[in-house]
C-alpha cells in the first residue's frame, strides 16, 4: 500500500476542512511607511517596548540578550532605524533597561548579521540593506513580518522553487532506509494532525519533512540552505505554497514525494515537489506551473 493510501486510511477527517493556521507571535508593531531620516523611535507606540524583559514571545528562550537582538533587529529591518543611523549603547541600555554587557553582545550579533557596523571613532551605525545577510533565518523572519513582507514571501517562494525540486530529485538516489522511514513517519503524523485539526503538529512535521529531504540530497551546499526552507515554512503567509495550511491536497503531495523517494524515482519526486509548491502569482513569471501529464 502506498504512503498516500495508508495515510488517507488512518487519518480521521476533521469536520472543518478550513483549519486555522497558528497565530503570529507578539511582535514589534512595524510602521507601514517607515521614514529614513527621523530620529530612532525609542518612545511612543507600544508601551511594552520599554523593558525587553516583558517581550518574551519572540525571544526564542534566549533571555534579555536574545530579546534585545529581536527588538533592535526588527526596528532596523522595519526602517524605524534607518541606514547610517547611529546606535549609542548607553541610550539603548537606558531605553530597554538592560546592562551594557547585554547591549554590547546584542550589537555583536547584529553586526555578524550585517545589520550594523562598529568602527573606532565612528561608533555603531545601521548598515544599508545591501550589506545585510538576507539568508539569515532571523532576518528572513523580521522581513516577513515587516513592511517588506510581500517581497520577502515572494522571494522565499522563488528560492524554494529553485532548491526543493532539485533536492527531491537528488534525495531519490540515496535510498537510506532510516531516512525514508522518517519521511514516511512525518507524512503519517501530518495525516493524523490533519484529522485532529492540530495545525501546530502538522506544521512541525511538515518542517522536519522538508528539512530532512534537503539534508539527504547528498549536496552539502544544498544542506546549508535547509535553514532557509525551515524559516520560509515558519513565516509563510498567503497563497505562496501548498504548505501554508493543513489540507488533504498538501498531505497528498507530501505522500507522493515520499512514495517516489521510496521507489528511487527522482523525476517523480521532483514533479510531486513542484506540484506541492503551488505557484504564487508573482512567481509564475519566473517558474511556470508544472504541466499535468
């Protein structure tokens, strides 16, 4: 029995097929039309921005240091801290009520991401977008929830069209039984989650399915891009891919991919992946929709 048939038989059907997607995290309220020549927005807006210790939703469990990285990173990406804007550690420490050590370590993280630069006699300043590491998972997330959300999601969709069909074709040639079993397990978990209306479990299994597939493609450079796909799945919104929400169609495409990999059929795996990555209207100009045969 194929993975698809097994999954469809074991997954209980939810009464409501329009399953809700997980809610967005509590985030910094981006301005829709950020300016580039005004002073840093340290005051006003959300009163809870006063102390980063209160902003735990986006901290990923990294404490004050991680929360400050989130806050400053989001403000830079949103445009509230525009290019070449000076960042004075003392002001940041006072505004967010954190120590100089926390501020210093946070700025180092942002510098590693290309968002800021620190130079002697010049201080720390925000760098232009052209200097950012746009493949960094944090920056992907911040862009996806800021004013650049539409461009970010379109670009992620285009990038996935480049990465994942090829990864599916390559993965079919490796035939590792443990990996194949894990992929099948993820499809079954997704099927069960679909029947239970558990969007969070579905999303987690979906994420592992795609990350694992890329990691076993046998191409180390592709493997390094698995984090991009993972970030894309976490921040996706709108009709970009078939992974946006738990549906029977999405489950069926994942099952077909797993079946093709189990059979060592790279062409079928690639075709099934392209079917899963439903074309976004903006992507269609770049990557045509797969033809039905």
